[in-house]
């Protein structure tokens, strides 16, 4: 099931986008990656795996939301997928916060900025999932048209 285009493509799109945005935030803007206590290569590999898992989770959640008609393809589907991603970003942040995993310790401002960034990152992942689903639906339609 997971190796089918309708799951694999949105998962990979979301994972690559979220990984890139995360690297942009932590590596370029904040320069947090310089302060790692583990080798950078190990961090990047583990981060890539986590983002693949998050992309798969977003892809499955979005497909289930479509299947159960919680979101409609006729309405603002990409926006709804973005909101699914943002909600998952909120929960991912809560897990990270409760476990005490993070780059820096800061005050309330740091927590607010971090949670908003996490929600934006995961929201963009949800948007990538929606674009992958739209592309897959278009390809399926074209394949059906060619078969007739």
C-alpha cells in the first residue's frame, strides 16, 4: 500500500519540503546546527528519517480525511491540507517540548516562535501532500483516458 504513487509521491514531496525548510531555519537562519552535540551527518540522517515519517503521517491523515469526507476536494483542499499539517505541527511541538528536546533554552518568546515555526513547517508539508494528491489524481485521470 505505501509504495503506491498516491501515498509515496505526497510523502516524498512533504518530507523533502519540510526537511529543506527545517534546514533553512536551523542551519541558515538560526545557525543552531553549529552547536550540535552529535555529528552533523548523524543529525541530518535522523532528521531526514523523522521528516519521512512525518510526511507519511501527513499523507495518510490527508487521505483518511478525504475518504471520510472531513475535507472536500471541491473546496479549498490545499488550505485544508495545510491546516492538517499545522495541527500535526502543534502536536509534534508538544511532544518535543514535553520531552525537552530542542536546540536552545529560552523564554516564552522562544517557545511561541518555535511553535509557530513548527506549525508553518508542518503546514507546508500538508500543502505539499495536497499538491502530490492533486498531481496523482491528474495522472490517474490521464492514464484512464489513454486506456479508453
